[in-house]
C-alpha cells in the first residue's frame, strides 16, 4: 500500500478524533451548570476559571469551535474520498459520502455529545484550557465571521436582544427552583416558596405586607399614665406607636423594655411617667419601599419597627423586621402571638378567606398563582376583576379560581370562598 494512502488513513483518524473533541467541547461548554462552575472557580479550580473566561466571549468561543469542527470534518471527507477513489474509482465518491456520514455521525457527533451531556461540568473544566488556546489562534477569523453575521442579522432586524444578563440568569434560577423536588413534597413546596420569596424581595413593596392601621394597636399620648400602662400590660407587642390629636399623627414609638427601665429607675410614681419622653423617635418610610431595601435599612439602622406613610405623609400602617422575615420563611409564631382568623383551607381544596388576607399569603398557603400586580388583598382582587361591588351570594371565575362572596359589610368584602377550577369547569363558566 502506498505511503500516501497510509498517511491519508492516519489523517482521517486524527480528523475524526479532533471532530469528536470539538463536538463534545461545544456540548459541554454550552451545557455546563453556571452555578457549579462558579463554585469551582471560587474554590481555586483553574479549569473552571478558564470556562468562565470563555463564557465572557461566548460568540468567539462558539465561532472557534464551529470553525475547527468544519475544518476537520471537510478535511476528513476529502481524504476519505481520495482513498476510496484510489480503490474503487469513481464509485469511491459515493462510498466516501455514505461511509463518512455514518462514521462522523456516530463517533464524532453522537458519541462525544452524549458523553458531554452526562458529564458536562467535568468535561467543560477539562477541555477549557485547550479551547482557550484554540479561541486565541482562530480569533482573527472568528471576529471577521462574527462581524459579518452581526451585520446580516441587523439588516434582517434580528440583532442581539436588548436585555440585562442578570434578568436571564434570574429567569433560569426561577426555573431551577420550580424543578426542585425532594422526598417530602410538602417540604419541597415550602423550600420552593422560600427561594422564590428571596428573589421577589426587590419586587414587593412594604405596602403589600404591612399591618394596616386599622389593625395596629396604638396609644393616645394624652391618656393618663395609669390607662396607658394598663394598655401596655394587655398588649402582646413590645413596640407600640404613640399618637397625639389624631391616630394618624404618630409622635413616638414606645418600647416595653424602655418603659420597664423607667419604672425601675428610682421607683417613680406611675402618674409621673412621661410616656413621650420614654418613647423613641418614630421612623417613617414610604409605602413604595421595596422589601430588599427595607431589610437592608433595618440592618443598617439596627431597628425592627417602621411606620409606613403614603405620598401625603399620612400613616398607612406599620412594618417590622419580622414581617419581612415571614415573607421569606412563612409564618413565625410564638407564645405571645395572636391567632388571626382569616384563612381556613377546606377538605375539598377550597379556602374560606377573609377579604383582608393578602394574595401573597393565600398563594403561599395554598400553592396557588393568583396575581398580585393590581391588588394586594383577595378582596381587592375581586373588586378589580368584577369592576363593581358584588353582593353576598354572587360568584365570579377568573385566574383559574371561583370566588364566591360570603360576607359584605357596607362596601367592603369581608369573607369569600375561593375554589380552584379545572379546565372543564373554566370552559363551562365561560359558556355560561
């Protein structure tokens, strides 16, 4: 056998190996887990650090891989054609076409890519140093190709999408959270809800979780000290707002510990206590403050209590550090908490809900997906969708649930039954 034929056969084998390397590298570098690679890089793994550098210029990386893969595939096909023509004449072209297609498909495409799918992170870290060199070598050609491709896409109106990378990573993270499962379904659901809540902190305002002023226990600073002390004794809270002239005019926040210290200091007479002097300065925050900013503000000021005001400076309610933590981990109850009636899940999957229950709490408790963009409470959602004040006994269907009005006081919806609907029930309601 001639030396040239032997060299051609060796060249074909080398090209097939290189083709498999490029194919596997493409799958591994595009399918590797960004969080795991980032963790490895922080632990000092040099290959993972190289992967992150390649991802910083992903277009150049993919261009180099595709360029190398096409070069070796075309060269292998050309060499195989010349060898088979030597043995079979003109029919060798047909043999080379079908033969190389099968060989490249099995050994240079399917096999390396399947392996890389199963071991994406490990493969990406392994091939990254070599790919880094190849990207640098092919850089002039890939940059020219990328420039031409970008110009053509721009002419067709299909240029790069405008959007922040952080938003894409957040969407991927939310998708990973939705896929999270465990042996205990209830525990897994709670974990998913906690992780979603952390991501939502920057998108939720304090107005959505605050305790409304109707439900806030406040003290009139003009009341006699004996009466104020009795109210403090009967209260389960450690911080109580003080007001003068009107309940919306908050002038101080009384901390029970400060009151006890004042009572112990020189054993003063109760009637001589100055509650305003004991109280701390109130901290007012706008209702549009997002929870992430408020959590950071609580930490910076080392405070746990803030008064929420609207755009006119009037009190809307209060928010505490515990309220924000409960938004993440769920309800935190201790022996001093009051049991608040308002949500009772029924055995048939429906829920009896007070109108003041927030949509976020209902979604968390029942694992529903009711929107809270236009309203923060369940009663507000019904009013927004119904576009009118409904009567007791009326029912509405929207967002995959049926809302039946069970109670109403004046113009306020006080009690509802919310029942999730399947597709058949939704279609039947639409026909009605």
